[in-house]
C-alpha cells in the first residue's frame, strides 16, 4: 500500500484525507442528496431521499419529494460549515455489502492485501469476514489499520483456523490438538489474542464439541467447512446443535440428509489428495441425499432454522465445475487478474482448486444437476425464515475478488431469490450473522455510514454492480457500458470506486510488463 497522502485541507478541525486521490473525508457532516434508497431490510426502493451523516453515524434520513416532481429545497437538511454535499440525484444507494467468506489474497496466488482490498471496495464491499488466512496476527494487523482508516480496506472480522498458531499455542511445539482440554485451551488462547471467531474444517466429535462449547461461552462466532476427512462422523446437524454460527459452502449438508447410507458413495480408487477425484465426486453428492421436500429433508431444514443456523453457500466458487469455459473466459480476467493468480488457476496437481486434470461434459452435467438440488434447499431455507448470507471465497477456481461477489448475487437470483432478498442476504443477513446488525446492514439512524452508490438500478440488472458494468444498447443503436459502483462509502469516507479499479488495472499492467506476460489459455499458446 502506498503511503497515505494528507491533503492540506482543514475543515472545522477535521482533516480531509485522500489515499492516492481515491478517497475524500471524513467530514464533520456529510449529506448524500437525492438518492433512491434500497435498504437491506427487504423494503422496496423509495426516493428521493437525503441522508445526513455526522461523525460516521447516520443522524437523519429524510424523504425530500416524489419521483418526477421538483424538490422543494427549503425542506431539505441544511449543510453545516465544513460539511460535504454529495449530489446523487437519480442514483441508487444501498447499505455496504458484507462478504461472509473473503480470503485476503494468498501467497500461492501472489495476491497481496492492497490488490484484494481495492477490488472489494470497488464493488461496494465494506465488511469482510476473513475465514482464516496467513495467520491471525497478520489479519489482526490489517484489521487495526482498517479500523483507523490507515489503508483502503473493508472492516475485517478475523477468524482463525482451528489449531493454527496463536500467541500461546504453537502446533509445532504442542503437537496437534488431540484432547477436549487442549481444544478448550486453544479456543481461550484464540480469544485472548483478539480473534473474532474460529474457522473449522472438522475434527473428532469430542474435539469439535469442546471447542464450540468453549467458543460459545466466550461469546465468539464460528464457521465450518465440513471437510470430507471428518464429515462422516460430524455433519452440519452436529455442528449446529453444538453451537456453530454458520456452515460454509455445502459440505456436511448432504451428509445430514442421507437416508440410505452413512458415507458418500466414493469410487474404490478415490484419493482425497487427488483434487479431480475430490471435486468430481462432490458433484454427485446431492443426488445421494434425501429428495427435496421429503420427510427427512424437511426435518433437517426445520431443525437448522430452529437453531438460528446460517447458510453461507458461496455458489460462485464452484461455478467453473459446471461451466469451465464461462468461468475461464470472464471478461475481467484480461485487465484485473494478476499473472500470478492466473497461473495459480491453471490445471495442477498441486494448486488447491486447480482440478482440471480431465474435466469435460460429463463432469459439468453432474455439477449442473448438483446445483439444482443445492439451490432448491437454499431457496426453501430462505423461504421458511432461515438466514442465508452472501460470500465469495475468491482467489480460487477462476473467481476474482469483488467480481465474484456480484456473481454470487446472480447465482442467488438463479436459486430463486427476489432481488430484494439478495440485497438483504448481502447486507442485513451478513450483519446479523456477524453480530453487527446494530452497526451495519441497513441504512438507519444511529448506524455507521457504510453505503454503496450506483447510477443504475441493481434490482433490474445485478450486472450493473460489476466493475465492468453491463452492456446496453441506446435508443440510437449505440452499444454502451452502464453501471459499475460509483461511490463506496465506509466510515463516512467517500471512495471513488472506478478510481480504485483503475488502480488495480495499473497494478496488473505493471506486473505484466515486468514479466512480458499476457493471459494464456492452456494448450492454445
């Protein structure tokens, strides 16, 4: 991250900060004028509205007229000395988005935090739950810098991978966690270090039960990717009963829905370390579960909802499994995907998620059927009052930070969500799952000033939220690009979303020039 530039402008004791000329603020008062508000609570749009922010808190939300009728200026909130007006007449404003599964880059991908944060912020993502990354100390350092707005970044909820090194626990010294007592001690150490929660991948039942119980006593939250290594003896139902906050992806849910078996129908030559085996067979798993709306299917769903359990499906991260060509040829790769990240995506026996050893029509058809059953469960879960959030898990399988989050919204639409339900999933539901709904998730008086402003209606076309916008034909037969987030506002600071994207484009161009590189398709160079 380049050093913070401080513009020499003093307003009533407030410094107006500019990070590489990409941001403005904070201000003693910020008035966003004339927007159409799409709130995160499921309410329909309304406007024009003026929103008044003071000291990073929303203090007034005022309807100032009617569509197509000239606004009576005398009835609008008045700007105070040193304040800032943002003219957003005709634009749409939403609460800042919450990415519930956001890895902050990765060493193997060659993606650093500055690159990732700018892509997220350019797509309106103002809060991210980091489900374990390069170590909790590294993530907490970024979290503190974000809280102080020393860097361009969403606010961060930092989760530690269960058993990962903490200040008081080093697996290299202590060995892996093997007793309930060790599990409880590790959980206390994790909380002491300042983590917001734990990311589990599964463990022995007595270990999981002890860790979740201790974590819940401490008031922290949790997530779990129910990996195949332990799911046969501990599935989603076990986790929910033990107090898990949310499940990630879908692993462990079909297993909870099994009726005529207790383990996945693995081929007898299956090897989990062979990722073609792992992901190819995963595409056949939902067909092994109870049929939609059957007695057992309903029973599992109803119990999870009664436990206030959260589903974070991350549909987008597996989409290449059902249409590899589409994911590989997404139009943003050319300008926004780092060369190192593109290389990481390619078929490999080593890179995680690069399982294209021999991927063809049969695998894709199986995965399409898998999606139909998976989406049916998630949509009905939402219909019955269950909480479904929006998470991207970007940086793997051809899914790019920021862009993949919008694609997740589109896939929720495919699953059957109304666009307003999608916005709620991306805002209020995420805030509730994080225990932050008193601060973020909707645009309400008293909450923090986190907003997304876009000049097109995202309810009519979610594609306008992509950084590349949406293609549209004008009345005079010209092809244009419309949309792309205009402003991302976090903590009352206004970020130029398109400027952030341009900065990312420059980062990618510089790396390509350094490597004399162009994006290549395997076997077509």
